[in-house]
C-alpha cells in the first residue's frame, strides 16, 4: 500500500511540475572532446573552383569578400582531379586553382579543399594508387604554404560518390595511403575523413574505423541535413556517432563539413524558415562538441526554381543577402571566434544555451517547436536581440518561439 501511495505521489508531483511549467532541466552532453574555446569555428561551402551557371567561380571574388565580411574563416571547395588533369596523364593545368588560392589569400579566407575524385583514366583510385598519388603530390606540394587542412573525398558512403557502391575497405585503403603521403609532405596538416553523409545506422562508420589507421587521422568529417526535422535532432544523431567513436578512438575531433537547409519556398522551407533554423543548428552543433561547422552553402545559384539543391545559400544568385545572411551575421557577432563552447540545456521544447565572450555572458533561448511564455529574471541589466540582430524588448511574460532570442550582459539569468 505504501508503495502505491509513493508512486501516486510521484506521478502527482510530476504532473504538477508539468502543469506549472517547471519540468526538470536536462543538460545536453558534450559528446566529443573538442576544444573549450572555439577558434575559427565558422565555414561555408562554395563551388568556387568550378565553372558554369550552377557553380561559383564566376562570382568568386564577390563571395570571398562577403565571407570575410561576415567573419567566416574557412571555405570548403572541391579540388577536382579531373578538372586539373583531364586530357593526358602527367599534364596538369593548375590555373583555376591558382586563381582561387591566390584570391582566398588576398581576402584573408582560408581554404579547406576536398581531394577527389575519379578521372577519365582512373575510375578506381583505391586500386590505382600511383595515379592518385601523383594528383595529391601535385596539389599539396604546390599549395602547402597556404593550405593546411585537407578533406579526403566526400560522402564516400553514398553510391553517388563511390561507385558502383560504397565500400569501407576500399575507401579505407585510399585514406590510409593519402594519410601517409600527406604527413610525409606536410606533417602539421589536418587530415579530415571525407564528410560522411547521414547514416540510418553506423555500420559503415564501424567498418571504416576498423579499416583505417586511426593514429594518422586528425578529424572526423560528418554531414547532417535535418530536412523536415528540427535542428535539435542533431543532438540524438551525434550521440550515436559518439558511441562508435568511443570503441575505436575516444577524443577524435569532429567537424561538420556540410549542413544546412534549402529555402525552396514551394516545397519544404521558406527563406524566413531557413533563417530561423540556422542559428539553432550551429549552437546545437557546438554544444555537443563539434569544433567547426560548414554551412552548405554560401550562394544559391537559383538556376532552377524547383530544384532544392539550388536554394541552400545564405545569399541570392546576384550576391544580395537572404534573411539567413542576417541570422548568420548575428550568430557570429554573438558567438564569435574566441567564445567559450556553449552549454546547452532544455526543458521539454524550451532550449537555453549559455557561453561567455571575454568574460561577458551570452544566452540564447528558443523553442524547438511551438512557443512558450516564460519569465526571464536577472540580477543585473541586460540587452536582448532577436535572431536577426534587432534590439528586442523583453516583457514580463516573454513569448519564446522557434526564433532564437539572444540575451547579452545578464548575470545569474533564470528562466521561469
């Protein structure tokens, strides 16, 4: 009987907490043992080495200028093998890459090249390593004084990038060989495992980690696109990745080398929805231990109105800003280079992140879904900003929605 009374009392207490809006706060774990202070944590993807209407080489200078102005440290770009050694073996044309590397240096933006992929005379680099090695040596020896981070392939766990179908042993052979080659040429370089597309299970990652030399790999590259899910779903996904890493090499740094939302209006998202989700995805990523995040992508080519791929950018085809540009700008101002890693907690759908910049506390508050009214209390004065950077008045019962509310300068902040 006493046991039944205890259970009833516990249920009653839980129900009263829910009714009063006082559910227990849950801390979001830091899954990866990354750095405590974030450095050069922002990157974007841009096809600035590729020509054509859907690519970015024609507007490269404008995009580099915009990236620098935003405070973006890195641009991730393909250094396609077939585009520099296409006509005959042994003959390389480095003119486009030279232009890109020199322009990036001029604007003060770092490059993270993707080394890949096949060539007309080499359909399977993992089985023709001497040909692949020649390509890698040519690129790295030419740019090693200006580039120190190299990503080996892209989404090798998808058949679109590794034909005829993904094979962890084959990619592992290519990666091990490239690791040894790069470390011999540029010992201080960062070698990033080619960004793995989101996996329904971790079988490929487990097979891959069993086939590679973990002592030479510096960073695990991952991709994550929430699509119709909320950005907060990345927390659950990364917990599954962490469990696998713990088996093979605990402490391996993680970079999110692609993530984003398309703003295709008539299919999934609008421009405004893209902007509302951007800051939440970055904050959640940093909070779980990811050290660097690359948004896909900087510019929407907008060639086809109904092509989702053509609307991922934070700027339009003509380089004018989309709402997500201003959301990104505000995020970088609030969580700049040198910030402490955010600590994240949630109470149901209500999320609160906290970090400091040069000793000043910054908070970000939002709801993953729907909205909630809360009381915001602080022992000192503070300034609030919306996710677009506009100063916002905080009311006694403040409505919190899926738009991030930043609180700057508060001490002992409480959300009631």
